[in-house]
C-alpha cells in the first residue's frame, strides 16, 4: 500500500532465611542470598470467477524465547570446634567443653572448647515465619498461528463463523480463508486498485477501494464484482454494515483537497446511495453501534458521531485535539479509537476510550508506535502498533476496558507493519501489511 503519513520487566526472585539459635550448641550461621533476574479494480470492482484460488503457503510463526529465573536457597551451616582453651570464668550448664575460672560465661579462644549455658534462644536469631515462595516467571508468549502468508500485503479484515476475509491494499485483491487454516490456497473473491476497508454479513462481503474510490460487494458464495458506488469520492476507507445498509467514508472527493471527504450510505443491494455528511477533512475509520455511526476525522483531530437515521441533524464531536485519530470501535457503552501520533516518528500514539456521548475519556495506552487497527469484546480492547511502513517491530496488544494502568499486555511482537485486527468468541486475528503479507491468529488470553 502507498504510505500515508497520517495517520520486561525482569522478575526479581529472591529468597532468604534468617536462622535461629539451636538449644545446646552455639551455631555459627552462614546465609547465602542469591538474586537472579528472570526474564507483533483498476477502475470499478474486479470480477473474479467464484472459487478462484491462489497458491499461498501457510506456515507457523516461530515463538519468542523467554528467559527463566532461579534462586539459591540460603544455606545454614553449623560449625563445631574442639580443643583445649583457658577462660576467665567457670560456665555452668550443658555444653560440649569445660572452662575454668571464676564467674561469668564460659571463656574460649579460637582453638578452645566452648561451654554454653542452657538458655532460651536469642530473640535476634529467632527464625522468621516461613519465607514466601518465589513468584513464578511469566510464561513465554503463545506463538501466533499463521493462517496464510505470501499474498503481497494486508490491510483490514473481518470474520464470520467459518472464514476470515481481508483486503491486500496495493495487492489489489479481496481474499478469504477458513478460520481453521488456509492449507495450500486462499480464495480470491474480488480485485481493485487498492482494496482497503472491509465488512461482512450473512450474504456478502463489502469493501472500499482506496485507489479508485469505490465501495463494492461480493456474494460469499462467489463474486460478481457488483459496484455499490463509483465515481463519487476518492480514497475509500472505513466501512461497516447493518442488516439493511452499508456505511463508509471517502477521505476526499476527486480533487484530493482537504475538507472534501464524506460519510456515505447505501442499501445492501446497491440502491439508494447518498451522502450523509460532506465537508469532512480526511475521515478515516468508521463503525456502527445501536443506530449510531462513529468515525475519525484525521485531518481535524476529531472523533465524531451521528444518528444513522439523521446524521446531518445529530452530528456531534466526541473528542478533539487528538493526535491523528485513525480507527474506531464501539460497544454498548463506549467508543474506542487509535491515535496514530505525530510525524515523523509517530512514537506518541495512544489508544482512547470514552462514553458514547464523549464524556469520561480515558487514556488506555500512550507512547504507542503508530497504533492503527482496533477491536473490542466484552472485557478488552485489542489494537495493533503499525510502527511504520516496512517496519518489523510492530506489535499486537490488549488492554482491559476501563484501563490497564497504562501498561497493555503484549500479545505478539516482531510483526511486519500490522494493520487490521478483529476478534471472535475465541481468537484474535490480524493482518500484516509488511513483508509478503501475513494473516495470523491467537487464542484470547
């Protein structure tokens, strides 16, 4: 895809014991404490014969190594010496040696036999309560399962009960693959100039074309290349579908000028196409929830919403002054979005949460490296750190809804520019734009 500039701790394991005195013998105690650190359609929608397959090998992703930690238990040694010595007093009680003299404790020298009084153990050497067991080192991350690779790049994806569907950007295709794995092939459903945003329902897959400015549909059983809308915008981006309608964004019109983007809608059969809201300054990601449309306006740093039934009359800014708002997700109570950060480094990206009316904003993660795709389930928010075009240090992360202390969990590292992400009941799925393209999944934590 053409680049668009818009967008461990070590586990400290230590354990020690403080020895106590032993009745009947004086014990020299030696304790050893050891601490070790334990340780990603040229013009128009292309027509592809149903079931056309391309040979794309699938392979497993190697797992990351994880360090291990260990500790040495403290060692207690008892030292008993014997010999002949002369003291200055006479000791009484039980002991292993004899001293001579008048009064006081038994005397000794380095080679003498020590006499000990029978006494209670010294409080200073009373053993502490049993030491807490060492905390276990974190387990190594689960390696992702590679469903498909070698398709030239990946942008966004959607899943249904049986298959994953994704766009390949400048790879010019819309592809599908069984969730269980693609074996030796991937089905090509459609083509275009730069296939981009994607959505799916029970009958069709829908996508936008960033190069041609189109919105297209394709029956799941085989693609007929139907064009939903053509020639009314440029740079098709986010897309979502309901039971009767599709909604999508055009970043600009044919002039490519700022402030000429739009939010569009059409019936799922391609009729009744209209502009819901124009004058948008590079609108990007879009989603729907309970009759509300949510989208990001990258050029103005704004996240917006409106009613799907009356967008122009209900439009509202939920957040402003955002550093590169890019893609959005929503559930019954909240809206979530990624902020790409600021050029040229994009290393101040963030992930946000707010109520659906814009109140109570929460920073879920900050200091992120160009976050892009975002998805949500009942308990967590998942997102990708794109890291930049051609990067190999991208990552996939997760944060609990409501916050994770600013420290999201890392699900995958060393990813080649991951972009789109989605979830189902059991797994997390994402596609990498970099390398030769890769579709991967992980079980949910």
